[in-house]
């Protein structure tokens, strides 16, 4: 096999890049050791919520906002190609301040976001209860963020799986890329279960497992799995319209009648497990936010591994090895960041020019001893 680009990893990041490159006329293959979208991208909650995430102002926040602004078109394009509707929903998101402390803290991020010209609306208790009557009575107020949306990421992955194939991408499922071939500081292809595959560009989009492919070339890049546990409930109705956030959890209404509750952030290696403590903490937090949920049935629990980095920022762009590009470490916002990551990596492949947005997210920021110098959360 000889391709213009081989992408290792068929999560949302790999698929979005593949779709973009194939749409530009390149011959592209995805190597996915399981099935397309079988890891973090399926486990996710599908929130497109940079404002509610209370990120700091700066390059990362700007990246998230730009990707958010691309989402509606991205979802429409994937639907057009696949015939599958990923239920992109734009009702907005509400942050609920459960007590005066939350209310006080929320003033800090709402003030600077407003100052930056972003759209949000502080809500009184009455206003919030009118919008979302299922929220408990004793709250201190809240914030409505109309631009923070959601997508049904499982449907999106189903849709992408069809879309990439229809766009002409060669999808190799059930096979693991074991290494990247490099000669004279230039990537030339991938070894996949003993078979050598040649490629003009190799793109590592292997989520939490990306570090294993890079350890020979970039030992300073540490990709750390951050486990997230989730629960789905079902009742006789869906009592909320919008995504609701409290300080302790989020609650997401889905069109199929499920209500998703998420998510824990745990550093437990690659161990995928649903724990009593994880489920207990999520249920407590959700019932604290919307007491009626106490009577709902638990229909599903699952977990996934977010690809995290030492500074919790993604790695997007050049690797220092010619033709080897990185698109990984998207941590809590990989669903959100997929369309923009795809655009930036495509720019690099097609025009061999690093877009300015990628400069802050390169591997150059990781030096020896970096891990020790950063405080973990
Ligand atoms: C519980 C939870 C909730 C989340 N909620 C949100 C949210 O609301 N909004 C948001 O934006 N983000 C959210 N995220 C984060 C988001 O899911 C991730 O950032 C994103 O899915 C990362 O995508 P990816 O394609 O890099 O990784 P993955 O989806 O993990 O895909 C990587 C793929 O690479 C494959 N692979 C690995 N190694 C190899 C190899 N050697 N050869 C071949 N294939 C390989 C794997 O099988 C996998 O399919 C959440 C994550 C979790 C776990």
C-alpha cells in the first residue's frame, strides 16, 4: 500500500482529518486496531462547551471557540455524506450555581467572558427555574450560555465511519500499527502487524495510546489516559431541554430519551473500570442538581480514556520529524476540537506550512523535566 497520508487511530480526530484530506483529493488510509470510534470518542458526552468549561482566556480558549463555530457546518457535511443525523443541538447550556460560593465564583469567568464580547446571560433563580423547572428549588442563580451546544457523539462516530468510506478513505479496522518507519529524520510509512505501508505523511491520532508510537522519537511527549465514567438514566420523560452543569457534574438530555450524567476525571492508567465511588459521586451530584432524577432507571454505565498531556493542552502539528504529524492529547475537548484540528493538520499536509494556531500546541513545549515542573490537577 502506498498512500498520500496514513492516519493511525480511527477516533473523532483521525476520522475528521481523514475526511478533510480525502475531500481535498488525497489518497488516505486510517489504521484502527478496533472499530472506528470505539474508544474515547464513543465514550464522550458530546458537549461543545468551551464557555461553560471555564477555560482561561488565551490561545487554547480561542482554539475551542473557533472549532465550536465550525461545528454546525461540520455536522451538516458529515450528515450529507453519510445520511446519518448526529443530532447537533443548539439549545445552549446552563451553569447552575447551587450556592452563594458557586454564584460568586461564576462572576469571575462570566465577567471576563462578557468583557471579551462573548454571549452569556446571568439568570436569577426564577429565570433559571422557568427555563429548566427540573433544577432543584434551592439554588443561588445561574448562567445561560447560548453558544455552547451538544452533539450525539455516538451517532457522529457512526456517521463518520460511513462518511470517510464514502469519501474514498481506505479504512483498515482490527489491525494495530506497531511502529512508524523513519529514515534520515523523515517518516516514510507505518508497520502494521508486520506489513510495511508507505505513505507521504503519517499522522498519529491514536488518542491515549499515542505515546506508545512516539516513545522512540519523542520520549519527552507523555500522553496520559484520564479515565471518565458516565451514566445514562431513563424515566417517563426527559425533564430538561438543555445541557445543565453544576460544579460537580453535568446532565445532558438526549433525543432518544436518555439522560447522560458525567463525568469523573481519574488517573488510573489504562484500566477501564466502572467503580462504586465513580458512580456514587455522579449520581449524588446529578440528584443534587435535579432531584427528580432519583426515581429514574439506570440504563447504562461506561467509561473511556481521555488523552491528556502534562499541561492538559493538545498536541497539534509538526513533530520535528519530516512528514510525521501529531494530532493528539485533546483531553476533555476532543469532540469539540475535531473540525479545527482537521483543518490545521490538512493545512500542514497540503501546504507544508504550520498554521499560526498550531504554534502554541507543538511538541517544542515539552522539554526534559517538564513533567516534574507542572502541577497536576
Ligand atoms: C467520559 C468522557 C466524556 C467526554 N466528554 C467530552 C465532551 O463532552 N466534549 C468533548 O469535546 N470531549 C469530551 N471528551 C474527550 C473526547 O472524548 C476526547 O478528547 C476525544 O474523543 C479524543 O479523540 P481521539 O480520536 O484522539 O481518541 P480516541 O477516540 O480514543 O481514538 C483513538 C483511536 O486510536 C486507536 N488506536 C490506538 N492505538 C492504535 C494503534 N497502534 N494502531 C491502530 N489504532 C490505534 C484506538 O483504538 C482508538 O479508536 C470526553 C471523554 C470521556 C472519556
